[in-house]
C-alpha cells in the first residue's frame, strides 16, 4: 500500500470484505440448509465498520444482523435502507428499554427480550399498536442456560412456562440462549447448556431456536438449530481450540514511519527509559500509539514488518507513537516508508497474546484515527 492511501492519517487498516464473505459462507456451510446464518456486526462490526461489513454480507445473501443496542441498530437500519436493503432484519441483544419503544417500531428493529419486564413492556406496546390496525411486533426470547449474564433466569423462565399467555400479541421469531464455553470443544458446560436449552425450548413448540455463536457454529449440528449467530469468526478470529485453517484473514494494519534517527549504545528509549540500547542503533518512530488501539502491553514484545524484514518494538508505546529498532533493516525501506503492525506473520492471535488479551479486544479497540480502506467493496 502506498503512503498516499493513508490520506491525512498516519495508519491504515486494509479490510478485505471478500474474506469476511468467505468466512460467513464457510460457517454457513457447516449447518444444513434449514439453518439461517446470521451475522454479528455489533461494536461497529468488531471495529472494522458495521455499515461496510453488513452491506457486503447483504450482497452475499445474509438477511439477519445483530447489534448490541438501539443506537447501533438505527444507524445500521438507515444505512441499509439507503442501499436498498429494507427487508433485512436487525436485532438488538440488549433488548428494549423505557422511552425506546416508538423508535423500535419506526426503524423496524427486533429486540431480544432478556427479562419479564422487557417482555411485558414490548407486549403491551404491541397490543396497543394492534388496536390501531398494526400487526404484531417481532421479538426474540432470550433464556439463560448458564452464562449468568443476559436472559430470563430460571425463576422467570419457570413463570413464563406456566404463563405462556404473556407472549400473546407478539411475533416471537426465535427462542435463544448463549454458550459460555463453546470455544473449548471438550468443555462439559457445552453439553449441559445444550440439554438445558432443549428442555426449555420444548415448552415452546414450534418456535425456532438459536444457540450457537462463532464457536458453537463449529460444534456438532446439535447446536445449530434454526439460526447460528457468528461474530468473531467472520473477522478471521479463530475460536479457542477449534482447528484454525478454514478462516480467511480479514485485516492488515500499516503505519507511517515518521522519523528515523541514530542513537548511541547506552541511550534510553521512550517514557521512563525502560529500554536501554546495547549497541549503536537506528530507531524509527511510528505514527501509531495506544490512542489508535495499539496496546501499551506490546512495548518490548511486538514485531513489525518492514519490507520482508521484521523489527522489534522497543520502549513504551505512547499515546500517538511507538519506537522500533530498525538497525538491521534495509535503509531503502525506511524513508519514506511504512511498517505493518498486523499481517500474516503477526496476526490477531499473536498480537492478542503479546498484549495479554483476546483478539476480540484488539479489534474492537481499534481507534477512529486509522483510515479504513476496504478491499473488494
């Protein structure tokens, strides 16, 4: 990628939309034709651009999209409508809250109902609208089976089983739950949650079901039901101990070399002087820091790619910049030049390991400053 492609910024994310489509189609191929494969595009498409990702997937045939909250849903709905994709379904995982009901209806958003309060609120609103000639409002019903996060708890689920009339007036399109340990294929929690989910859904015959996230989509077909809900796998993140060869890499991150300087043996680099040079060295300052989403934990650990050579990140990562020891790098690549922070040889799993976190966090913490450049758009 040439320097002008960065525009007014100092780094650029190259996001391969065809790779996202390839990953979605791969996950879709793991289940039967009776199973719909949705797409998680919450958190701005895991940091890569919800609008661009959803549009690419819509072109490929995806019809179901999940976001976290109503704000994300409205923004996505407006974009998809402008693109001629009015019939696609958008669901919010956080459900409907006070003072949101009118906008849910106006923007055709389906809430995932997580407790009896949300259920009652949405049902009464739906019944009021039906009196004016509108149809039943859609919803998804979320029942917790072991995550202990969102969803009806055991007491609320028991109450609903005994009072199914509480669903009257709603178009409950799916009953769903969420796996807590699907990325560990042998974890007994998976079988326990599957059994609990099968027991609960048996009380709501005829209602389609959804349980599998990215990792769950790669478990046996018993977990697939009528809808899978992949998220991280779409963006090239390999879930846990599941074989990793099938997902295409999606994103590369390239940054500008802002300055190259010579330094003496014994000189200290960066805040606190945490790195002391053991030899006369060449140090390059790169225009990316933790404000761009490059973790402070990567100082002294990460490697960048310059041309075909790697070079270590040295010293503390600053807010807007970082320093790299380029003593052994061909000088022809340095000025003007770029480094690759995220690439095939140092992918999301590597950068997450060095940052002592998970790939999801690396993606979603990418700042607004890196310019997004979409390939195959």
